[in-house]
C-alpha cells in the first residue's frame, strides 16, 4: 500500500527550513545556447536552489536531478510560493524533502546540495511558456527540441558559473536518473559518484507508447491551438489531465493498486450510474489529473516526455554498444531498481549494471523489494535513504 508521506515543518531541526530559488542567465544573444537537435536559444535562464554549506575545498557538492514534473525545489519550504503564484507549493515542501536535510540521508550538515530546473520546463528555467526575445511572445511549439544531453550541459554551465569544477555525487530518479547517468558519461572527470534510481540506459518500447498516448491527448485537445494557448483563454487542461492519468498508471504497480484501491466503489450511488466515477481508482486518477493541470504546462509536458524518449546512452556514447559507452565512466556507481517498477524495470537496470561490469566499472546494483512501482523512489524513503546514505559515506571513507 502507498505510504503516506510526512513532512517536517520549516522550524524542524531536520528541515532545511525556508528556501528561496535563484535564477541565473546562462546564455544570451552574444553567447546563445546551441542544442543537440539543431535548435538555438538566444536567452536561457536557469532556476536553482542550494542547501547546506560548501566546504572550504569545494569537495562536498551533491547534484540532485529531478524527474518529469519536478523542479529545483527539492527540499524545505518555498518562501516566495504565494507571491509567484505557485500556491501548490505552500501545501507541501520540496519533492525530496524526506531525503535532504540535517541528519537525513543526504545530510546538509555534510553535503552542499544543488538542484536546478531543466530546460523546457515551466518552473523558472526557460521553456515553451517563456517569451521568445525575437517576437516578445511565448515560444509555444516554436521552442526547439531539447534532450537529456542539453539539460546536463546546461547544468555543467551552472556549476561553472558557481565556480564548481567537480561534484562528489550526482543523484536522480526516473528522468533524473537518466540525467545522472548522462553526467557520468559526458563528464567522467567531473563526477566522483553516480546514483541512478528507477532509470536505465533508455526507455522501453512500452514506455515510449505510454508517452505517445499522453502527448496525443494533449495535441488533440481542442484548446491546444497548436501550442498557442497563453493568451488567457482556455488551456488544453483535459488533454494534459488525461496524459497525467496515463502516466500515473505507469508509476504504480498492479499489486500496489490492488492494495490501495482494489475494486472498492465510491459511496455515492449516483456516480455509479452510467459512465461517472464509480470506483476509487477512477477517483484517484481523476484527482491526479485535476491537480496536475493547476501546476504544469502542457507544452512542457510534450517537450520533457520527448526528451525522455530520445535518450539512449548506447547510441550517444557507444555507437549502439552499451558496454563501449560504459567504458567512459570513471565514477563509482550505484543502480537502484524496485521490484514492481515496470516503467524502468529491474531487468533494464540489471542490463545496465552488466554492461558496466563488462566495461570494467565499479558498480553496485540493488533491487529493492516494493509494491509501490516506479514511484517507490519518492515514497520508500526509509529503504532509499539507508542505501543512499551508505553509498555516499562509503565513497568518502575510501
């Protein structure tokens, strides 16, 4: 059954407290950002947050990388949420608050943690809803295609601007795990440790299919209007909600859904008539869809899921050979999968671990028993925390 998350209030000794996102412009007309798929952005702003103190030797940096709908706000409580219209952030702290803070698995008394929002998102970093400097209108679908490689290059630029050449660890789950793997491949001399949770070298055909159906729901929404829906009129909320409902099915597991919902019916008999919401699982998915459209942008969903689709570590770094690609890695690596995850299955993680072994790399592979599916890395914090803490500490001792 899905665990109920508990949150530390900002005054808690184990919370990083009140946080405030910062923004840096990393590209401009003089130094545009060129993307892997051929596009060019004349202006790029990146939003990021930091927690914990940077050591004198600058050797305690942990870069945390978020998943599809995440953002730079990984821990603590957003001081500016209400002023910026992000009122949903007032109801809960950062998306990995249970992992990051004083005394927690990623202990901010020891580590200097950085998390930035990816390019193409809608949480402070330049994306489809941003103004195109050439037209002074939102980009919409005129925004260029972005990739996981683009995100990692931009993160490296951010670290350069902050004067940080090397990181002790990169860590991420799901799409964040793809970024962590890309860091180890693209910048082998800048990464000491790499933790990849619920991710693999590429998305399966089944994962591609679910993303395709989600995008189709958005693109065929009558209010999508070719991506130009930023004029204050109706937005493609129905399509985006359906996409989120589809995605949530992939985040759970069959056993987890059985334990949480089974075939329990709603109490309202009128809803059970016809095609209304008759079962608890329908109510849950409907709620997830409604909540998502309050905080996310449909165009960003299109671009980020496409970046997830395009990522293929073997093609990018090994000419199609994953073992050859893994020879680039210099970091100690942990791959963590969950037994009931079928979006990035344990089998896929094991294939990556085997390729790394064949490439002569130091790798730890762990399959964690869980009924919570792909979402387990966000919910099974006791299990995840013990493994992450031990891996971080073992590297520092060695």
